[in-house]
């Protein structure tokens, strides 16, 4: 994948490398706790969208690839993060497209990962 140069530029799941889908991004998952627990990208950071303003200090350094279930919450989160001074990019299609593309998933507690 050619990395986008402008923060806020959407990233398509189809453009991700199957062997290294994060490609140097920090994956930020903004879904709710039950969604996260059911299945998420390995190595992702979880901060629900509603908690972002209060937990901005918990954000890791680096370019953020923001994901949710289908792309709506992550798009709103990206707009807020970019306005706040972070370099953030929205994953179009979210974790639904991630799963459909066969990219790796993990779940808490050893359960079979799924996207709610």
C-alpha cells in the first residue's frame, strides 16, 4: 500500500498488506467494549469513541489508523483527532471489511473471534 500523505485520507482494506496490515500505523479501535471483546485486530489499541476526549493522553505516538465496525464512528473520530492535532486515517468498511478480507483477528478469553 502507498501510505496516504494527508491526514484524514481514507484507507481501504483492499489496499492493506495481508502480511502486515498495520503497515506502520497504530490501529486505534473505537468500538464499544463488547465489540472489542468479540474480535479485533491483533496489536490494536482500544479506546471507545465516546471516551476519546477524556483519554487523549492514552493515545500512542504515531499515525493512527482508526477502525470501528463499518467506518462511521471511525470517520467521526478521525475528524476529531485530526482537528486535535493527531495524524489519523479512517479505515473504510471497518472491521466488517477487515474480517471479509481474511485479515487476522483475535478475541479476548480465547473465544473464536467475530465482528459484531
